[in-house]
C-alpha cells in the first residue's frame, strides 16, 4: 500500500513495529524510483510520534486486528488523529468480524491449501487451528507450514497470531472517542453497503476539526 501510494506521487510514512516486515518493505521499495517518497518508522501504532501531519491515514489488510484491547485500539486511533490535519481521512480495512465471532473453534489441525515456496519452488502445505474467546473477541490462530525438501525431508514452521475482532457498532464508538466524525462502513473495496455477509468491514472516517 505504501509503495502504491508513493508511485502515485504521494509522500508516505510507513509505521510498523516489526523489523523483519520493515526490511521486506524496504527491499520491495528499492525496486521503484518512488521508494524515495517513503519514510519508514519502526514503532508501535499505539505510541508513535512523527513530526508531520497528513491528509490521509490507512490501516490496511487487518492491521487493526493486531491491537488486542480497546485501550490499545483507542490509543492508536488517538495517535492517528493527532497526526492528521483537521478533516483528514482515515480508512480501516479488516475482514468482516461477524464471520469470525460466530465461527466454530477449530482445536485440531485443518488443511488450508498447498502452494509453491516463492524462493525454492518446493510445495508448502498450509494448515491451521484456531480458538476464539468471544468475551474478549480475541481469536488465536496457529498456522503450520510444512515444506517438502528436494530429498523428501519435511521442514515445519509454526506461526501463532492473535487478533481482536471489532464489530461495526463498537468501531463507531471507538472512532468517536478517538476524535473522528462522519463514519461510514462498506462491505468491500467497491464501496458496496456493509452487511453481515460482506467479505470486509471497510471503514472510512474524518478527523474532527478540534
């Protein structure tokens, strides 16, 4: 997303707490002249401070779900608001939380897909298990990746993650407390109306004038 915006001529600041993810982003941006339009900042969204203000902030592809408490979510939204010009926009993109909250726990490994390793071309089998605490709305997912080597060896990687699913009414309240107005919800990237069957919860809002 940062590179796509930079290639449109925009000056972009990328905020990310993971050094590994920032390194991957820098490597991708090095292949484009527009990479010079991006500054990278290794810092948490709930506590970042930059010396600039912006017209637009984007939290794409489920990034908001990695803030696991309301306090963290509200802190991040207030930090974003503090870095926006009055009337500046915010877009928050997550998967539809309704599906996750009403889904069943899956305490045993389930097959997801098989895909080629982008570096070696060897097949990788992706499996997963999940549980969700509906009282806190926090889902725990463990991804298991099995890669078959050229000699038939199996190499396993285990990747646990946690996500907090925030329904639209709660999102509206968090945004209001964070200093945002004119909140609208859409169900996909084509701005179709949001419903419980939508694939995404795509939220747009504007920073208040105060």
